[in-house]
C-alpha cells in the first residue's frame, strides 16, 4: 500500500518557530532550507535543531523539529535541513601577510589559527575575524552546546531562551526565543560573534548584520556536519586541539554504537512521531539519519520532503515495530496516548509495547550530544545489546 502524505508543512495547533523553522520553524530567510513542524512544549526540555535544528543553507518557510528548541519535536537539526548537501559546506579561508589567502575545508587540524581568518558558514556567507572572538552570543541550543563542548563557556555572554545545557547556561543572559529575539539585548552584550542557526529568521539576521555584528550561521544537516562545525568554531576561536578532541569523542561514540548494532540480525521498522498530527521524518531529515545509525529502518522511504505528514492508514499499513516520540511534547503526545488510538492496536509496536519516549534534547538537536541521541535510540531498538 503506498504511503499517503499531505503536502503542507504547518499543521493546525503547532507553533511556527524560526530556525529550522529546526530553525525549526518558519522563516523567510534565503539562506536556509525547509524544515519541520514543532510542537509546543515546556522550555525545560529544549531541542536544537535542526533543529533542528539543526546543517546547510538556512532559509525556512515552515515549522521544523527542534533540534534546537525546547518545544520543537525534531533543527536542526537543526537544525537540520534535509534538502541540503550531505556534508556541511562550512569552510575556512586563512590569510597571512606574507601569503595569498587560500580557501580550505574545515578539516582535521590542530595547527593554531592564523588571523585575519575568513570563514564560509553553512549559509555560504563569508565572515572575517581579525582575532579570536572574546564574547559569544548563541541563538540556538545546539550552538550553545557546540561552544561549551569546545571549552568556550567563559566566552558565552548570551543564549537563546531554550538553551538548557550544560547547567551553567542558566546563569547566562537570555536573548529571547526563535520567534522573539531581543535585538537590543544582543547589541548591549557587545558580542564579537553571534552564532545563528538555520531557524534564525531573515529579519533577525538582517538586523544583526545591519548593526555591524559578525554573524555565523551554523546549520548542520547531518552528523558529519556537526563534526565540520566543531572544527569550524575551533578555527574561529583558535582552539583546534579542543575541536579535534570533541570530534574524536563524537565519532568514537558513533563507532561504538555501530559495532554493536551491526551484529543484529534484522533492523526493526521505526516510526518517529513529531506531533499528534502525524508529522514525521523522512529521508534527508536529521532524525532519519539518527534512526539509521542506531540500526533502525525508517518506515518512511518515499516521501517528497524530509518532514512529511502521514495519515492513520499509512502508519497502520507500514506496521512499525517500534514507535518513538520526543519527550518534549508537554503531555500532548505520549506513548500512552499513541498506544490508545483507535485502530492502532493492530500495529506491532503497540501490541508488543514498543512505544517509547526518547530525549528530544539528544535526538532533535544537531549538536555534539547527537551521538548520545543515536545511542539512546539504539538502546530502545536493541536493549539486549546494551546490557
């Protein structure tokens, strides 16, 4: 039976947020790609997309998952935009007084940064730094986690309202959410660099740039893009050694998971629910890659966009063996609610009690903890392999 999809992006009752727009919401930015719907949830459990949040050019016109927000369901990834290239386009251009400038990819290197440094961000914008930025403002939880993973916490002077990790960010000045950025507050903090995301609205970006602030858009569309962005920020801040250490930890965790799940005899069919209106993830979405890396098989294989909306018949006909939902839905979408839906009792996942909530902060945010998101999903799919 062919999977039935609906073509629109913004379902009723969902909050359109900027980012992925994973940001995780709708923004008319010409630097981002369409991302998925987000659900209203408590800001105590932000996700970052793709963004949410998430990973490549950053213009969105629809709601997206929260890889980067506490409410979004998937940014990022932050995120993350599924229609972008498989590898992040972030690059660095080094220039020295005695040599001509050369553009190179942000590849593995522990050599100290030479300034002035010109980088190309995920939205293909060029930004030049005369020295390492001393004051950072982050506009997405995934970016905040990126900075802290590189030991730059003492430089972070402002974060978005949804940043909740690590714990010390609770003491950092807040500069608003995806749909209500406080520009005056950002300007008052005198940042040397503003880390925006795919979900950041075009109006916000334009306003920041008109104030002569340096803005770098970080929008990884996949796990490889996270590594690229760790190296990119490491170059900007002249901490390439810390960036390589973070990448090694990130890749090491992914390798560890792969080694375990490759021994499984069969891949379970997985349905990931973003919200009660049956928005989910398809090929190209950040969370789709997480499911695959965790050893699962996404039931959505032929969608025309990375964040399709299914109908009940489509889900039932695909008969997922595992159903996952983010834990950031504020009680509107839970394993209990999903399992009690009329007609869903015939689905294998429901019959076998394989409907689980998974940490949205880990799975939806295209940041350095995404490897832990892969592990969290793998543990649900293969509990016997992780005893």
